[in-house]
C-alpha cells in the first residue's frame, strides 16, 4: 500500500467523521447514511450487514404459509423422534377382538383390521415417512449436486456422459422400477427404499445443480477470481456453490414431499416397507379393502400423509419465493 | 518513449463451432481475434475501441489468460504468458489485473466487501500476512473513495458507481503493473462516469499503472488514452496516439466511426459531414476475404478483396513528418478533412455564487 | 408543490399542442415504502416536433412515458395526480377501450431492447401484419403486402424475402428498424422512443436515428425521445426537458441549453462529459449519487450534490422559473447559473 495520506490533501474535513476519506467518499458516505432503511444502501455503518440469506430469512418469517408448514414439519420431526410423547400405547400390541372398531374413549381414531390402535399407528408411522423422506432427499441432493455440479463446472465428455446417464434414469418409470428392484429385496428396514429413491431421484437434482452451476460459472465474479489466480476448488466452493445452491434447496424441499408419498406408494404396493415396520403406506394398503365398512382406518393415515406431503411442498414453495432474486 | 512492458504478437483466437451431442464435430470457427499486434508501454493508457463483435473483449480475456489463444504470443517481462501454467502463471497474475464492465455481476453477492477485496490476499498469502489484511482492505476502500467502515457490507447495498469502485479496489489489491479495464464505465450513469474516470486517472498516477482501456465510447477513450487502437472484426485497423487517430485518421472505418459519434453540440450538426455506413458488421464466423471492412467501405476496389492490408504506415505517408504517418491497415489510406467537428467551448462547471449575489 | 407550464405558450410555439402533460404524479408502492417516481411533470409536444427528455436512471423519464402510453405496471405504479391531454382529451379519464384505441393507432412506442419487445415465435411479417388485421380489419393478404411495404420503408434490404423470418434472424439495427416499422404501421401522430439507440453500435445508431428523424418529418409526427445521451439529443431534438428525481429541472430549445444551461445539474452534466474534438483536462464530476426515490431530499432534490446550494435550497422547492419566453429552470439561482 502507498501512504494513504498522499491523496488526503484533497479531503474536505468531514463533519465529525474519521477524517479518512477524500471528498467524494465522504459525500457518498453521507448520502448512504442519509437513507434509513430500504433502497440500495440501508442504514448507517452501525447497522448489522444483511446478506441475501438473511434477507430471505426475513421474508420467510413474514410468510404465513412458511410459518404454518414449518410448524407442521417441526411437529412431525419431534413425534418421529419421540412418538411416545403423544402416544402412550404400542403400535404392535393389538387385540383382534377390537378389529375395525370405531372411535372409543382412549382410542380416538378407532382400531384397524388387526385390532391395533389407529391413533398410535398414525403417530408411529410418521417416523418411517420422515426417515425415508429426509434420508432419501439428503442422499439424492448430495449425490445429485456433487455429480451435477462437477459436470456443469468442468463440462466436456464427463458432462456429456453424465447427461446421458441421467437421461436413462429419467426414462425408468419410478413405480415400475420399484416393483422390479424392490420385490427381490427381503430386508425389512427403510434402507433399501431410501437407496432406491436416491438412485432414481438424484438425476433430477443433478440436472438442476448442473444448470445453476453453469449459470453461476458465467458470472464475472468467477472470472474475476480466476484472474486473481484462484484454483478450481476455491472457485467451486467459495464462488459457485453459494450462488448455485438456492435452486437445489428449493427442488430438494419439494422433492422431500414427493419422496414421502413415493414411499407410501411403494409400501402400498407391497414392495416398500414391510411389517413389522409401521408405515402409513402399509396401513393405507390394508385399509383400502375395507373402505366401505371402516373408512376411519383409511382416512387417518391417508390424512396424515397428505398433510405431511403438503407441508413439505408448501415449504419448498415459500423457500423458492424467498430465494428468488427477481422478487426482491 | 517509455519502456514496453507488454508485447502482443500475432494474437489469434478462434472459437470452434461444433455439432453433435456426444461426439462433437467442428463445422467452423468464429474468428473473434485474428492477428493482433501491439505494445503496451509503462505508465501509459492504451485505448481499444470498436463495435460489438470486433473482438476487443476477447483480447482482454486473452491478456488475462482467461482464454488460451489459438496462436500468438503475449510477452510480459520476457515470458510468453500464454505458455505459462501453475505457479508461474499465478505469479504473473499478480501483475495483470482486470476491471469488469458490469458492476452488478462482477462482485459475488454472497461475500462481504471485505471478503471480496481481501480475496486476492487469500489467494496470494505471501503478499500480506493475515494480521495486516483487514487494515489493507480498509486502506484500499479509502483509496477508491469509499468509507472504510463499509467493510462488512454486501454488494447489493451499494449503487453501481460504488460497486465499480469496489471492483477497482479488488484489482489494485495485489499492486499490479497493468490493469485491463473492459468497458468499466459503460454501465454507469453519466454523472457517475466522470467520478470513476477521474478515480482511474488518479490511481494511475498514484500507483504507476499501465491501462488497457477497452470501450465503445470514443469520447471517453480519447479523454483517458495516450494511444488508441481501432478494432474491426478481429483485427486492429488503425493505431496511433490520440491526436493521430482523432484528428488525422486515415482508415475509412475510423473516419466513419468518428463521424457517427453524436456530439453534444447542436450547432455541430449543421456543419458536419456524417459518413453513414451501409449494412451491418459481417459475421466473424464468415468474414470477408482480403480487407474485412471492404463490404461496407465506400473506397473498396478489386484489390481489397484479395489482398489483406497490413497494419503499417501507409506508403503515401511513409517518411513524412505528419500526424497522418501512423499505422493504418488500408490500401487507400488518406486523410479526410474535419472528421470530428469542432464543438462549442466547454461549459464552465457550476460553482458557488459569491455571497453578495445571494438573494 | 408549485409547477408552472413547462413550455410557456409563448411566441415560439403558437400551435395547439398534440400532447399536453399537466402536473403528472406517479408513485410506486413498494415493500420498503412509497417511491415518488414522478413529482409534478408538465410538458407539451406539438406535431412535427421532437422533444428530448433527458435524465439518468431513476429520473422518472421512462415512467412518465409509460404513464402517457398507459402501460405503467399497476400495481405497484399509480398515477396519483395530473392530466395527460392528447389532442385535447384527457387520457387518464378515458375508459380502457377508448384508451386501447388511442394506443397503437394514435400513439406508439419504440423500446430500447427490440429483441425482447418482439415476439420470438412469430415471424416479423406476421407481427407487422397483425397490426393491420386487428386495428384496420384488413385481410391476411392485404396486410402482408402492407407489412412488406413497411419493411421497405424502414429500409430493410430484401424485405420480400425476409418477411417470413423471425426476430433472432435479424441484427440489432435491423430489429430496431422493425420496431420502428411497427410503431409507424398505423401512422400515429405521436411516437415515444425510449432509449431507441442505446443498445446499438455507434455506426448503426447513426443509421437508425437518421431513419427515425426522416420518417418523423415525412409523417409530421410528434416525437418524444427519451435518452441519457447528450450527444443524441443535440443531433435531433428541437426542445429538451431535463429530468432529475422525478421533476423537470430545465426546459429549453436545443440550441440555448448547450451554450448557456440555466440549471446547475444540466451544467454539471455538460461539464462532465469528455469531448471528442480535444483531449481536455480532468473531468468535472458531479459529486454524490442520484437520490433514493423513497427519500427525496427536502427543498430542491439536487441540493446535496449542488455546489451552488444555499440555505433556501434545502427548505424551499424551486418552482419552474421562466428564464425566457421559451425557457424555464427549476433553480432558485438560475440567473447566477446562466451568467456564471
């Protein structure tokens, strides 16, 4: 640095300022400070700086759809971790004598075919849905954004191959694929289902990630960092990823809802989760044949599923609106 | 004349046009830059003017090593920087920095101003020890005329002119010798352009910088440049000092370009002769043979179609002690009287009225 | 707020105006507050006359034009006060149907970005022909012939062959010619051109401006040219209105303002542009930034940036003072500005 003093002779004495600016700077500084709130330059230097993320957060907090769906999701996560908080019974202790009975005191949702308490099963069923949804989304998002991001950044033959591979995955009808792949698996945990959804879900997120990395890569600030001598890892992690991640978050949040309903679909078809795992899909499947006699058996798990899927999709919508720079 | 610190020789950049999805086949090439030679001297400003598609921005990218040339050399201090890579390239980058056109896309919106201007020190940690960086960033903010307290703000909290100052501060951080500025003021409001131009001029003196100033605005280029090169379809067609180019242009394209500039003087419109070129600039993927300007040139003859004019002092002016004797790539170079009409004397800027005049 | 008639109805401009904008106010109601984009703008345009509206981004020059055309985005934009008299009738009190008839047939607009103003999936011939089919009820065949004739008139080479091409197949200059052709299609009385040549190269800019000026003479249309370029204004305008922070700060016939500006903002702008005919010294720079429209400074909006500002400028908003029968300036110290 040169002596910072050698241009200060142009400076006019700023009123009560630090005396560290040329006249232009001081004028701009004043006009900046003259604008409380809003516009290009809100607040004075004392105000906490706002990043785009904190702007988005401020928007979200004011959005009632976001608040409602977030509350629903928090509630779901809590009961899937500690179902005993609101359900004292055991979802697997059933009494055939109560089969298909309606609502009775202490059993507000009634009983199912096996005489299990529907309320307890609906509460415990949240765990399977949330686990599958969250794990499958995380897996698909990580795999998709890493592969898609690298393909978008480097381009070339790797990108060409990856694009064709993801085209192939897109071509597989997801329910048919599930029937084929999962019917041969006997493992009764959630992991085969999670693995299958990740396998078929990542190309969608990969495509979004690739596109947004290509968009971010063309920005002048990436060129500027390259011109400074920044390596690929710095370009990707510091400049491209933070600017490309928003669409991936949005798509992943919406996908989470659809993955939950996909789990239920597969379980309904008998190839997803299998008893003794408690799942809304299994319960819906078992209840569907009795819909005329005992509709409560179907309505409660189906209602829980719908509310859950809706909550995640609305959350995704709200996040997209908040992160969309065009609306700012 | 000062020492030449950058020599560009036979610079060519062709972007291949390809077809096919997995197996790409080259079907042609966009000849963005096609044989450009010039020198940049220490402490000078070399202006490059031309219309969109003439290749001036590609030249900037090649100088910054953001694109690799198809052919040619860029020699900085004895090294051909187009051949460097790794550590040697990184070292050269410290000496050549860039100011971008669009102040809205050239700053990372997720980084604070302090992180943006401090990033050069993270990439080149040898320039400033960690403890000094914050102080250095604040000094830079001060130097470009921004309040050093804004270090924690984000780019979207600033106006276009202020953002451009941040971009300039980032370019200065490593104390480069050369700054390549690609249309640095064209995205700014008229009243803010003058602020940024003055800042760049002050910094040039303060830090002994050499500028490559690329722009389409001929008045601004004349104001800031010592020498000016005029580009057309990937080639420099005329180059010389500012008086040679603006007062004694000999290439028909330069003459047409200068005569088309709208001058802020309504009286000039009556006594100027405007050369209105017909048609559009041909595609750089399929440029005309011979002289590339011949399809729009009113002087073009048969010779222009098959003989490429070289950038040299034209034969008619060779050996003459005249400002017209400068490099011009035209077979029929000649001077044309009053291409640039004289304007009215400059308007005095507003100033504070004397106290007795106050009503 | 005080506003006087901009172009004084003096000896220089005797005929009745084609367009008479009176005390127009437009505001944008945004999340962060009310942005007062236009604050009492008045101007008139007569047939066969070119009025240049000069200003920087945020000066309100384009918003005024949008309000005149009736294409203001509403919400968030609202015309809160004023009259827009076109051939004596107030556009703001017309119903939507009447207004739509005026737009296109009587007044037309040319935009800066021709590529986004043209429909990318319709051939230019069809887009031109549509104007005649919708407004004049011509047959498809006749309207196509008219489209070719128009393309010829704006000097697009090989119009007959190119009539079926799509906008992306034309160069920037040619697209702007197509925009001009569309604006001219129904032979309007008034054309508003918003930065028509800003996106074009210098040599193409010259062609397009020349074409526009020639067609204006031929059809004796009124032309409002909105621009930030003092050079373009000097080339074609008859009158100039300089806007700053949503107000007109100076109006004048074109020849007077360049020699003797009567407002410090105009003066600063003229002093800050580099010259083509000589190298010149350090540029004069207007200090500071244009104001935030959410918080326009009290008094004269230009006072924080004005070297001539006195105490009165920070409290009293200057009216448009008559400088001469044809000139006006919204500066308390216009006399000093004119002489100094």
